C-alpha cells in the first residue's frame, strides 16, 4: 500500500513539474514569437521609420538578436541560483523578469512619439527580456529531467521543448488575427494588445511555479554536498570539470538553433518581403508547420528513449542536411500549400528529432550539482552566437545573393554538419545511455595542464 501511494505521489509530481515547466516555456516563446513576428512586420516601421525597407528589417532583426546576446548573462546568473539555491526560486525569478519586460514592450512609445529614445527603450526591454529568458528553458528541462525516471527522460523533456513551438504558434496566430485589422488602427494601438495580454499568462505561471516542490534529485545532491562540506561555485565546477561537454552541447545545439530561427523568424520576412506573398499567407504557412511540430517532438522523445538520444539527435541533423535545399525550392513556389507541406516536413522530421532528443542529451552530459548551469551554457551560448543572429545573417545572405536563398542553404548545411559531429562526440561523454546509468568518464579537459 505504501509503495503504491509513493508511486502515485511520484507520478503526480512528474505531471505537476511537466505542466509548470511547459506553461512557463510556452509563455517565454510566446513572447519571443510575438517579437519575432513583429520584427519584420511592425517593429521596423514603428521604431525605424527613417530607414529603408531592407535597413529597417535588418535593424529590427538586430534588436531581436540583442535579446539573445544578453541571454548567456541571464543564464549564468539564474542557473547559479538554480544550482546553488534550488530550481524553484530560479524559475520564479525567470518568469517575473520576463513578464515585466514583455508587458513593457507593449507600452513603449514609438519613434514618431519620442524620436531616438524609442529604439533605445526597445533595446533595453529586449535586453531585460533576454536576461529573464536566459535560463527559462534550461531550468524547465532540468526540473523535468530530475523528476522523470531515466528511461523516460527524453519523452518528458521533449514536452517543454515542444512547447517552444506552441508558444511561437500562439504568437503567430495572434498576429494573424490582428493582421486583418486596417493598417492605420494596427499601427496606432492594436499591435500592443498581444504583448499586454501576456500579463494574465504570467500571473498563472507564477502561481503554479510557487506551488512546486524542489526536485528530489537536487535535494539529495545538496544533502550529499553538505555532508561532504562542499561549497563550490557551480559555474566554476562546470568549466573546470566539463569543458568538453559544454563544447559538445554548444555545437550540438547550433544546427537546431539556426534552423529554428530561419523557420520561425526569418521565413515570415522572406515570404513577404522577398517573395511578395501576402502577410496572412506567410503566417498560415508557419502556423501549419508549427502545429505539425507539436506532434512530432514528443514522438522524437519516445524514439530517443528507445534508441538513444544521441542517435536520434544525429538523425535529425542528417535529415536537415538533406531537406534544406528542397525546403527553399518549395517555399520559392509561393504556393501556400506546397510551402506549408515543406516546412511541416522539416519541422516534423528534422526538428522533431533534435527537439525530442536534446533534453535528455544535454541533461545526461552533466551531474546534478551543476546540471542547470551546464544546460544553460550550452543552450544560451548557442542561442547568443548562432540562434539570435541567424535572422539578421539570413537577411544579409539572401540580399547578397540577389533575393536567392543559395548562401542561406549553405549556412544551414554547415551548422547541421557541425551538430552531427558534436552529437557523435557527445554520445561518448554521456552519463546515461538509453536510461541505464553508466560510469561517467573523467573528462580530458578536467586534467590540469
């Protein structure tokens, strides 16, 4: 009876952890999706009206990238809190900072109202938003990974990972609805509504996270450290003992980050500004693809639990290499149906594999005492150096090629290849293999020079 009650309590805690983490991740990526959609459609015209269409779009995507540049700083600070003082306070801090910044974006004055002060305030809000988001998904993955049994780790961590696209889809759907509003009303005040409405979502997420318990794995690790009288700085331990793991995790995320931000951020601008498709058509294409990805990511997680997260992650990188060229050939037809099918295939097959596998893959690279810091560094450094700048770089590459995606395809192919190499290397550093604990090899990087 006691065992049955314990199992029921454990399952309840897993469900609560998954729900709390997933909701926070949805909100984070709803915010980023809002700004991503607004960048190429609204932000450039309201905050950089003095620039040409191309220059304004580049400036808007540059402010998008600013949020990612700050993310590693937030990742360092918040993951330190998470590893030193607990997963729960770190996740509450994340959601609070993000909420203030996102609502702030919706209240900003435009260039027409305050001149150059408008883009300055925009950048400050983006920096604040990026700081708060710096460890949000890393914290969500860590929390779920430590509640889930090792042999189900990939599936359970794939749920908050998939929630990133649900958040973006929610944001794109919101912008699709307001895109039918007459432009004069849209640019006067309606564009602010999606940002301000997120306040209600933040309130719910904050309440749910306040009710969470600390993960048993983290509590046990801290008790063990206390008995051993260890009081080490998690980030210092990470870079002392696991430098090779951080490098592998960083590069493994590269192809995933580049592909994600080409599809969910740059693609809207490419379809509307470069190809001349209707704004509503481009948003529909993306919504269909995002919706399909929500089904495929948990399937990627199930496959990872069965065949190994490293193997499924590598398969996703190989599929991206194969599908990049036909993807843009399909988008260039300007057909809503063909473009939606092509983007759904890439999101479903390639992104579904890398998204479903990455939570378990990254979690298994690091021990509990600095796992939060390790995942945050891999994700946020990759986001800052690869993901955030990708829409800006993609815009320049397409412009340099005279409106053709040739160089952009090479860019995506390069990062997909680096992901493949990094995952194959990282498989040998993993602390677990298909849910079975393995002795963790002593990293070569930990030896003193």
